[in-house]
């Protein structure tokens, strides 16, 4: 964070708002950004870690209370305990931050010097607020300073801490009353720079009473602010140039605060000790703690156009609305015409309000900046792009999570992510950041499938066929989400007739072609996967989940497309040994039926190829044959009787109906046992006539709703066998 | 495995409506994506390139300034287009950057723009370092240390130098709007900490992104061939190749030096198409070197990794370091490096 920008935001705040208790930077942190829409995306990935943390927290909380009590009471001559308690405090502080009460106690302990200056130093270093710091604690701390019990270095540390934590203090009125005290401390040479910085943050117009000699840059910075407020009181001539830097980047607490913030936003994070040990792990990152740039509105190039602007111009300029003050959606709406954009566009990823903004402002330059930044950062951070980069796996995964949250929030994929996939998918091992990477695939913006296929999907199929069943299922899941995103986008666009310059200015047919190509691609993957994994139920579920989306395209999305599953999927599912699979198939067939019927009614509007109807009827016949009439595969299927004889199912035709289908056998048996529980032998063929209807009701009561819908819509119950 | 057939059934099929058509007249962003698609689906490097010709520098070139660029080792970076960069604001930029560097170095204390620091940053254009008229002007940034005695008005010592250029960067220029300045190649000489500070400032100020630009063995062989092909009045250095054999605990380096005239003679034998270098020629040239080496030392260099190439024109290292020796071919060398940088940012 460049302090110079910070100064600007302070300056603006002074002019625009009188109350100094209202702190811009802090509130950006405190106001937990409500990315409701995006939550679901990260939930599954992070649940575990969150829970683990909470479990451990309960224990450490007690230990912390004991440690705090120990410190509060004062030193007892057992140094072993002291070390233990100090460790506890440090661990909790770095991990979760400290509550206001904890800070209150520790601040007094550190400044009372009871445990010596080494302990005070350690206490200061770990005094990381979890939420806020109470103003009273600070006032109390100042009174300890007056008691003069602590060393000079502790005082310096106190001021540095106070400056760093200034935003976390809940009120500033009382502290402001101590202005004179702080001012007097300026005489201490060691404290002077830090006190100046504190005063710089604290000063309000009424504080400016005294003029101070000396030309150190930090004094100059403070004095120039004095002079701005009450020019007549400052007789010293000051070079009135526009920029003052209070550099903060080496701030002791910065890393801890950033880590804490990212944790509070829900990212799992490394134990802090590790992070502190190597703040700059390798030189690949220039002077920044996180991948995503900090939100800063100040833009040099903009200023440089207003040549020779001096400090006072700077404070009074109110032409545009600074980002640092943007906190709510109504504010965004009011200032949308004069919003200062961030100097680094990548920063929008961390701000839901600005995501709203870029969503509605279709400014090409803005999008290009984001595009370049994102595609370069993705390539630079991608852990399988370069050798020896694997230590940063977690960081990269977090980065991808942030991008995905933004994409989910916008309900739209970034072009840079697509470009990144082109380059990185061929090199991917299928393991690294799997969940994130596949989610990126599911957010590929809608485009021509045949164009994207050689770049992406051919590589994906290679991985698909050579990986475990779990990978196959994740891929199917991600393709389902991709299909859903495309459908949503298309259905929106068809209605809205967007004015945007999008590839959707195509005819509907062209778009539907692309979607149907995607569905056929998944059909091809599924057919092969079913064979490779020998009809595993687990896999079939994922395949059918995909077709649950497919079968309802016409009704749910109002898009003229009905694509059926390939035979390689349909028949294995129909003959599956699992009743839930069969139930899902029935549900899907019922939905296909409804979609096709609805489409037929609007035939003038859309016409489907008659092949689709033929195919559907063929499937329907097969299903009715296998579930109802016991006449499966009347047409087009020949099995050598000898083979059937060997398998001792020469009478196979009667073995396939609701009673005999292997998927329903267990239901049949329980149904019959319900009737006569004592029976050792059950007579399955007894289920016919009235009993057949009872049996059906029994099946429905067991939750086979798909079957229920299918039978109601596709079978005339008059024909009970 | 089933063969994947494109489906033929679709509602209201319209043969003329290819999605591709909609990228015509599309936004810069879509153009970018298109160009990435093209790049990814075809072999990344064109099979033929021009041999650098003699000086293409324009008349108004300051030879003094070029001297700064030669005989120094530069670390290469690729750079995305600079947003709202202006050649007329160099004075302002030097002031801001000076203060930024001072602030970074004096961590924790305040500094003010315009203060007197013991360093000075100078921005200046490098007239003529470009391939076509469309290429934006290259520019140089230098950090000078100021003499401690105010009475002495001598120029201070150069602590760090970096320059930004674009030579034949047409493919990139086409895909950005006028708010951007495309200078995809950045070269730095000096302490890495300084490069980091200055890079950070540029990234924050012009919303651009620096990435170290490594040179693959494949591209090094191209350099070897193209630079050997250059006509020289007199050779300043031997032609030298360095191969690295990955073996533990320490990798083994094989250096292979040839008299530049011998290298040129070999090239002339390999070379067929006038004015151009083709992929076949590059392969053949390297193969000849390999077989010669194998005859004497029974080592297959083709199984190792080429890590450095030095010729009288320039020398390049795989980790992204380059030294340009011959002013005549400066532009030619930069054209190829620009191409690599543009490839990296696409």
C-alpha cells in the first residue's frame, strides 16, 4: 500500500466529513462484503478448514484467558509459565487476532513494564486486533506512558503500533483531547517521527495552534497540513508541493493484518509464523503482499494533466468520488458518473461494488486493463507453468477462488480466464487445484463450440479417459455447469436482445448449434466412460445429472433445442441394477416427453427434426417394454438363443418388467414379505391384476417419484398386465 | 472408443450463421481472444523470418544515446500495454518516480515530492528505436546518483538503467485502443531491487504488468542462426554456444566456441532462401554443429539443453539476459525480442 495514496484519502476525508471517527480504510474491511451469490462456490472447498479452526479455537480460547489473567496479575517467579503464556497469546493473536478486552489488558501490561522490555516488545508485535480497539484502552495506555515505567524503545513501539492500528480504534474523541500530550512528545528525538505521523492522522482544524520549527520531511508533512488549515498561523515558508509520503510498507503488523483479513473473508491461510518468516518469499513479486493489488483510486497520470497542482488544490478537489469512500450500493448509484477508477484494475476482484460497476460500464479500456492484468497474473502465478513453483499452490488456489467468486457474482466468465485455459490446460496434470480449474472451465463465456473444442475440450477428453472415475465425475459436473451457464446466458440474451456487442448477435440457430455440439460431446464422453468404468452407478448418476439439464432446455430456458442421450448411455442406464438410476431415467424421459410435446404445440415457431421424435419413441418403446409389458427389444435387437441359454435366461423376455427388473427385485421381495412376513419363498409372478396396482403404489411410496411421473404420462393404466 | 461425430440435427439450421462471423468488427477484447486462439492452435513461431538487415535506424538518431544500449547485460521483461502513458509528462514522471524510490528506500519515514534526494531519475526518448512508423517511440529511464557536494555540477554515476521499446509490434498494436501505449519489451540493467521498485511504480501508475522473459532453447537456436547470418565487416567476438547437461550434484556445462568466419561459412552452406531464415535451415545449422561435435567428442549435444548463444551481433542467455554488441543490427535483435515478448503477453 503506498502511503501517498493513503494521505490523499485522509485529506479528502477531512474535507468531506467532519467526524473523524469515520475511518475510510477500516470500514472497507469491517463492512463484510456480502457476496451472497458467490458463497456457494467456495463453500464446498473450504468447509473443512473452517470447521477445523473452530474446533481448535475453543481450546485455545481458554488458554488465552488463563494467559491474560496471568499477565494481568503481574510477574510470578516462574519464568517457564511466562514463556508458555506468551506463546499462547502470540499464537492466538496471529491466528485469530485479539478481542478489544485482550488488547486492553496487554497494552497495560506492555506499558507498565512489569515483565521487562523484551516481553513488552513481543506483546506489541502480536497485538493484532480481531475487530476493534477500544478508545479507553488507548487512553489508559497514554496514562501509563506518563507513569514513565517503560523504556524508550517500548514507547517508540507503542507509537508505531498506534499509527498502524489507528483505523481500528472505535472512537477518536478522547484521544483527540490528548493532542497536547502527543504534541509535547515531539521534543523526544526518538519519538518525533512517529508522533508526527500520529498527529498527522489526528490533527483537525482546531488542533492547529502552534507552529513548529524544523524542516524534517515528516515535520514538513505535518506542518503543511497545519498550514493548509490555518495559513495565517504558519509563518514558516513551506514548499507547497503536492505529495507527501508516509511510507508504511514495512509496517511490522501489515503482514499479520493482511493475513487476518484474508482469513476473515473466509480463505484458509498458512499459519502466520510461516508467512512472517518469509514475507518476500522470492523476488517474483515486487513489493506486494498479495497477488491482487490494493484498491487505490489515485491515478498519477490523471493528476499530471492538472499541472502544478499544490496541496490545497488537492484537498479541495471534489470533482470525482474517491473509491476509498465507496461503501454502499446507493453511494455507487449516486456517484457512478464521477467514480475514480482504481489505478490497478485488478483490484476490482476484491470489491463487489466495483464488480457491479464494471458489469454495467462496458468501457473497453477498462476491460482490456483487467484482461491484461488477469491473464498475465494467472500465467505468472500458475503453479504448473514453471518448475519449482509448487510451494505457492495454496496461494494460487486462493487466487483462483477469488476469480471464481467474481465470475459467479457477475454470472459471466472472463476472457482472460479462457485464454489462460487454452495455454494451461494442455500442461495440466488433472490434480493441481482441480476443483478451481474445472470451475474455470464451467465459466467459459459462450462461444462457438467447434472453435473452442481443439483448444480445450480435446485436451480435456484426453485427461478424462486416462483418469480415475472421480475425475470423470468432476468433469461431467463441470460440463453440466458450463451447459447451465451457457443456457442461462442465451435465454437472457434472447429475451433482452442485448445491445451489447456480443457474439450472440448470431441467429438463434447458430447458438443452438454450439450448445447441441457441447451436449453431443458430453454424450460421447459419457458413452465411452460408461464402458471404461463398466456401468458404475456412481458415474451413471453424474451422467444423468447432466441429462436432467439437457432434457428441460425447451421448457426451462425457452430455447428451441431437444437433444436426446446417445444409445450408449440410454441402454446401460435402462438395464442398471440400481433403482435410483432407473428412477432418474424415468424422470428424464418424462421431462423429454413434456418438452417435446410443448415444442410440438409451437411447431410454427420451431421445428425439430423428425429424427429426434423417432429416437425418442424408440427409447420410449424400449422403456415401456422393459418396465411394463415385458416385451423388451421387440425390434432391432437379436441375441443368439444359445447365449441366452448359457446364461440361463432363455425366458429373458418375461424377466424385464417392474417386478422382475433386477433394479426392482429388492422392492418386489419386500412388498411380498410385507404381505406375508413368515413366507420363506415368495412368488413373484403373483403380482398381477389388482396386486400390480398395489405394488405400484408401494413403489411410489418408497420415493420413486420419477417412475410415478413416467408411468402417469407415458403409460395408459388400462393395460395392466 | 467411439469416434466423435459432430451432430447434424439442430433446429432451424442456418448454414450461413457461423459464430465466427460475429468476431468481425468485434471489440478489442474479442480481437485479443481471437489472436490467442490462433496462437494456441498453430505452431507459435512462424517457420520463416527475415535476416536482420543493416541499420534501419532513422536519420535523427543520436549515436551517443545508442552507446548506452550496447555492451551492457540487459535483463528482459515483457510488459503489457501502458494505460494513459504520455510522452509529454516525462518531467512529472521523473519527479514522482524519484520521490517514490526515495520513499521506498527510507521505509517508515515521510518524503515529499520535489525534495532534494541524493538520486535523480531521468526519462528520455530513444528516437529511432522502432521498426515501423506505427511503433511507439522507445524511452529510457536512468537513476543517477547525485554528487554530495552541491558545488560540483557533474552528472552523477548511473546506478540503474532501463528502457522500453516496441520494434515491429504490429500484432499487438492492432488489438488495443488509443488509451494504451504498447511497449512490450522492457530491458533493465542494475540492481534487482531497483528494477523491482521502478517496476512497481510503473505497474501502479500505468496499470501494466511486468513478467520476466526467458528465452527457450528453441528460440536460442533461432537467434544463433539469424545472428550468424548477419553480414559483418569485422568480427568482434568468437561465436560461442553453451549447453547444459542436467546431472547431479552439479550440472555440467559444455562450451563450444567457433571462429565466427567458420560459423558464417557453415551457415552459407546451409542457407538457401535469400534474405530469410527458415525453420529447416535453423535445424540443419544446429544439426551440423551437433554432428561435428559428436565426431570429435562422442557426445550428442542434441540431448542437452542450449542455454547461451554468443555472437558478434549479440549474446543471449536462456534465463532472459541479453547483450547487444553490434549497433548495426540493434533493430533486428530487438524485433525478434519484441516478437517473443508479444507472444508472452498474449
